[in-house]
């Protein structure tokens, strides 16, 4: 069976973010439960990245499966134009109740990139409604990742992901990442751009606190606080992409909570619906009120899908009932101390941790590095799925992982890095410490 699936895959499946014709054999996963994926032979793998950052509540949560099953028997799909239904209406109200203050309206899409596209269009149309139609440019950070559609990829700051697609992307204002050792310079630069060009700038996009795809890069909450003030003072919208960071990933419900701020627009996805393609853009009442009487010419066919909405409501209910945010705190400390310990390994350049994410760099090669993939192979032998970002090895496990499972995952990371770099240390060239 396993070999047959692999043969069909090799002959016909084109994999995402993977070299065509890559000969690395994919895992053949048959089922998943909790923090584990199980392959066709019944072997278990700890899901070190929550299946591309989506399974915040682990796999097969019985309440999510029940919500899906029950909703599927009532209403699996209908359009949301000229129609509403209980899951969409209640979910919007429940989201607004837990969102940062002022975010009162919810626009549904079916993936995170779509949620960013909506934010781009809302921002443009908001300024048209405010009689400032020349405000039509966007600011984003170096290293940003906001999705794969043309609009969202235009905001992206990871060149590897963009360079083939230049002809279908638009120009944005790219500002420096506020690294700890260059914070003041980075903030001064963005402040100068925004003050100088406020008449043509519609909004600033940020992944709050943590850039995921750039290599799990963390920055200070002070940047968000000062950026909020800067945007308000200059009539520029602040748009938070919480597709990855939302729903407790950084240890708080929203990453913007670390700074105590509320954005004007906020995008959610991934753990938001956990197991179905669904995402949303939240807008402030100020934006909604200004746009009354206008039409947003946008809406994916499956937007507001009742199955997705019912599951997303249950996700929020589980966060409440199972005290997920309180539950993660000991695990946040566990990840932080493990990566602190790994920072002392001779082959590790640097480490960082925030909430339920820990990361280490094995070289400065970035996305093109090969050591991360060697760690992946070692971790796979030891029972963990640890897809790296080039030479950045990271964990981003389900928030519901048990303390014991997390200890095992962290040990596998440490051992795998050790085995890979032990050999490499006799050949020091790619591993120069900074
Ligand atoms: C994954 C991600 C997106 C895109 O979401 P998709 O559902 O893959 O389209 C956007 N922004 C951030 C920060 C993400 O991590």
C-alpha cells in the first residue's frame, strides 16, 4: 500500500514549496491524533510544526470532529450573499467579543492569503470613502510573509519566495526588520517614511511580534506600540496579520496583546478553523461606518462556509472551556529553557523562543541551507516531523501537546542537531559562530 501511494504521488502530485522531482521520500501519513501523525505502517511522529501551523488544538479533537459532523448534517454549504446562517452570524459576534478592542466586523474568506487580499482592498476603499484616494501604497517589513496570492506576495519580504513572480507583483514600501541590535534605527526609518509619505500611504502590514516564514524572527513589543501611535498620528491604517500568531501561538490570545494595542484591520486563519480552509478579516467599526453605502467587490465562492464557521466557533469554545492560554504557560517556559540550553551547543549560531515557538539557526544560509534538512532526516528517524526553514530548525507544536510529549520533541531536536553538527564540526566552514 505504502509503495503504491508513493508511486502514484511520484507520478502525479505536485507538492507545495518543494522542488519538482525532489527525490526526498515524503512521509505517507494515514491518520493523526493529538500531537501525533501516524504513517501507513502505524509509526508515530510528533507533529513538530502543527501541520503547517494549523493544528493549534492538535489533531482530531473530539469536539471539533463532533461540530463538523453535526453541522454537516444540517447545512454543509450555501452562499453568504443575500443569505446568512447561524454559524456565520454567531462566529462573527464571538470573534468580535474576543478580538482586540474596536474590531467589530468580520469578512470571511477561505485562506490566510485571501484574508490579506481583503485587508488590502478594504484599506484602499476606506481611503476612497474618506476622500483620500491618493492613499494607495502599502508598507511591509523586510522578511515579511503574508501569503501566496499576488497581492499578499507583493507585501512579502522574503526574496526566495518572490523572485520568480516579479512581473505579477506590485511595489510596496519595504522597511527594515526591527532586530534587537538595530531597533532604534529601524523605527526611525519607518517613522521617517510614514511621516514623509503619509499622503500616499494607505496602511502598514505587520506580523506582530514574530515573523514566521522568515525564520521565526522575534521582535520587541515596543515596535508595535510605537508603530500604533505613529500610524494614528499620520492617518495610516495598521493591519495585523495574526494568521500565524493568533490563537495563543505567542502565549497570548493575539500577538498584539503583548503591546496592548488594537489594529484597524486584523487577519486570522490557520488555528482559527484548525482543520478546514477558512479565514477572516476583522475590521474596526470606524472602517465599517466610513464604508457604509459602498460595496466590497470581493468574496470567494466558499466564503463563510457553514462547516468552517461551525468548527471555528468550537475552536473558540475550546479555548474558553479548556483554558488553553493558561495551559500553555508551563510549556512556554519548557520551550524557552530548552532553546536557551541549545544556544550553548557549539554548532548553533543563535536561538530564540516566544510562546509556543522555539527556533535555532545552524548557519546564516537562510532558506537555501542544507543542514536543516539533515536535522529533519534525523528527527524523522527518531519519531518527529520537523520541517525546517532552510537552516532554521524550529518547533511550533500543538498548544495542547502534553508536557511529556513536548519534552520528547525537544530532546529529539537536541539529539538531531547534535548528530548532524557533530560530523560537521570537524569541517568548521559553514558553522562559524558570529
Ligand atoms: C500562512 C500565513 C499566511 C497565508 O495563509 P494561507 O492560508 O496559507 O493562505 C499569511 N500570513 C501569515 C503570517 C502566515 O503565516
